[in-house]
């Protein structure tokens, strides 16, 4: 969409939680209408691992889904998850 490729399993930054920690959405489905672009995502809280400069994902509720517009994302770049010591982690492309 507009030069950016989104695919199932990639992650996008969807917001912040009550503790101001980043919340990421795992893309489950992309929906394009004639006027807009939406994502159905599974929400994951995150914990910053400062020594590695990555965010460790915590999926506390496997049924926490949301539908969000592309323009409402904190950042539109899709992010791949990496496994570090058995944990799924994300590395941001730039500061949020």
C-alpha cells in the first residue's frame, strides 16, 4: 500500500498502554477500501530491553484484537519479529 508491503505476521506500532509502554499489533489481515486502509491486529504489550535496544513482546491476552486505520498507527513501517533467547523481539527503524 503506497509503496509499503504489509504481510501477515509482521508488526506495526499501534499505541501505548497505561504505563506508556509501546503496544504492537501483529498483522493478521489487511483491509483496503476505496478510501482507506485498515489492519486487523493481535495486540502485544512490550518491554524495552535497553541493553539490546529492542522491545520484547508480551502477549498477555491471546484474544486481544483490534482494527486500526493505517493513518492512526504510531508508525507505518512494518517490523519483523526476531527470536532472542526464545523471546520474540522487535527492533524499531527509528525512535517513536
